C-alpha cells in the first residue's frame, strides 16, 4: 500500500512504504489547522477535518471511513456549539449581533493594515466604536467590548475542543487500522 502521497516523485525512493511519511505530512497539516484556530487566519477546524478525509482516502477501508464519519460528526457539533454558546452569552451581556459582524470586518481590515496584531486590535477597536455609537457611554461600551472578547475566546475554546476530539478520534482510527 503506497497511499496517495506515495505516488509523488522521489518520495517512494527515500521511504520504502510512504504511508508513515504521508501520515507525518497529514499530522503537520493538522497542526497548521489547530494554529489556524488560535490565530484565525485559516479555517482551522475545516483543515483538521480535511486531513482526516485525506487519510481516509489514502488508507481506505471501513475503519478509516468510520473514523472520518465520526470526525465529521464532531466537526458539525463543534460548529453548532461554536455558533450557539458564545452568541447566547453575548446577547445576555448586551452585545448586539451587528456589533460582532462589524468587529469581525474591522479585524479583517486590521489583519492587512497591521500584520500579526492588527486583527485582534481592530476587532476590539471596532466593537468598542460600534458599542460606543450605540450607547454613547464609554463604560457601557467597554463592558460590551469585554463581553465580545470573552465570546470570541469561548468560540475559540469550543473550536479547539472539537479539534482535540477530532485528533483523538483520528488517533484511535489510525491505531485501530494498523492492528
């Protein structure tokens, strides 16, 4: 079994069975996905799920596809929780829905204006300005901004938990498939 990645020129000459090499490549891509969750530049959780899909395509068999199915289920549950948990908390704390949308748009602009620190800086600034224009009180706007920051951190936490559950599922799948 050479796998999909084993058909790359030069890779099979260095390693007789390319499956371990391709697995390490996928693990590195999964790690990039996790970094994409912490530093939201890439669709991190989707990259994590994609690595399990590539592995299932590469390895094949019922165990691999059951592993991918479970990972896809975890991904879907993670998305639902990521959208519901922080949103409810932020609404309860008085943060408007448009505030988050405009804050995220400001973060995208900030990412390009000030590399590395621009996205979080512009998010906070954007949320504060929207809430200040809404309430016309600095303390109330700052409290709403802090609630929005906590909401984003909750969302990242849910996404990281989903990624770790996918990683655990994938690890069990890898180990059970090699038995």
